[in-house]
């Protein structure tokens, strides 16, 4: 009899324990809250809708078509054979000319009410600037390049260690990738394009020999200058503009 009472007491305790466990509040796992990233305030056209993607590389494009509105210009451009649209604050641009831009924001299915059309894709760009090859330079630089014979250009005394342009252009492969120095007369300058100045020099050692040099140095037309920089061959900046021989990021001596 005593054994039966003990068993009943143990069973009762177990029953009470089970009931107590089931009566406890259930714990619900918290779900992580999805926070939206703050919008980047880099839209060059705040009146336009929010954009979906951003690009940052530099681009050389040829303008095929221009659609102007009161505030903006829509440009149909070609880059490396691909055609697409960009939008810039209203600006005069020349059809068939080459321009450079950097950065931009991609908008899909953008509607232009002024033209009652939808652009499947369009890049919103803060500005476009002329490419160095776009500009013919001053009239003086053109006459130097076309009319003056090498001997009449100037009797230039090169700095010690300078390579003559005739030597460079006669065997450019010999100097490819090498750091060399050249001396010549500045016949053309396109400043502040793609973050650098584009200088053209001639040294009178060969007819029509003109070396394009990119540099942070500031020079004026008619200056006699020496540059030290690396020679690059077959340099392609896009949009059909290529240089067989160019000196890049040169230092003005």
C-alpha cells in the first residue's frame, strides 16, 4: 500500500511539471528588420525621378541626335559602336562632334512629356566637354602644322638627353613603354580635358611630325618645352579616336 501511494505521488508531480511547462509564454524569434539604404544625393537632375544604377567611368561619345527641352538636352550618342541616350542640363552641342563625360546615373523607362516618348534606358549626366581631338586649336596652331616647313619651324636646340621626334616616329616600337624626354615647340593646347592638358609639339626634324603629350603642366602656344613621359602605342580613347604614338602623363621639365 505504501508503494502505491509513493507511485501516485510521483505521477502527480510529473503531471504538475508538464502542465507548468506548457503554461509558460512561448518565445518568438525576432525577424531582422530590412532597412533601406539612404538615397545618395548625387542626381544631377533633381527634378527627374530617382535612378536605378550609377556609373563612374569616363566615356568618349559621338553625338548623333539632340533633343532640347526648356531645361535639358537629350543626346543620342555612339560609344564604341553602341548607341544610347544621355541627358544633360541644356547646352549647345554639335552634331557629329566628340564629347567626354564622366559618371552618370541610369534611369530605365524614363518618360519625356515634352516629346511624348519613353526612353528605355537613359543616363543622367552632369555635363559633357569636348574631346581634345574635337577642337582644331587656334588658327595659329593650324598654320604651324600645315604651312611651315620643318626647317622654318624653329631652330630648336634640344635639351640634353632629348629624343628627336624623327627618331621616335621612325622606330616607335623601340620606345614603347619607355620613359623618354623630348623637346619641341608647342603648336596646340587643349587644357583640362579628362583631368589633364593635351599638348602638341613639333621639333622641325621631320615634316608633319607632331607628338601629342598629356600632362598636368601648363604651357602656351609657341613655348619651347621639354617633357619627360612614357611612350604608348596604339592608344585608343574610344569613339574612334586613336593615337599611334602618344606620350602620357608627362612631366614638364
